[in-house]
C-alpha cells in the first residue's frame, strides 16, 4: 500500500480505469459474438444486418476514442466484420 497521498490517488484512479476498460471490453466481446452469429446465420434482412453492423462499428469507434482499444485493433475488428458481412450478403 502506498504511503504518499498522490500515490494513493493514482492507485484509486488506475483501479477505476481498469474496471471501466474491463466493462467496455466485455461489452465489445459480447456485441462481436452476437453480430457474428447473426451475420453467419443470415437471420436478418440486408438492411437490418447493415444497421446492426453500423451499430457494432459505432461501439468499436467509441471504445477506440476512450482509449480502450488501439487504432489497429479497432480497424482490424471492423475490417473482419465487414468481410464477413460482404461474404454473407453478396
């Protein structure tokens, strides 16, 4: 346990940030699984699938903006989902 006040503050801040990032990563993981399963199963129409894909990309961009995901990771995830979408619906 730190003795200096600023070190104690940094421990609290890092714990808070860790919990926020963990929640966002978990949310992204579940959203990715759900989006992939609906795209592969082809249960939605083209427009509904596009709406779901756009929502997925929006959430990925939000995670990138908050610093949870790096730029390359977010781009790679979005690109792979786009490839899956095009392969399924074209």
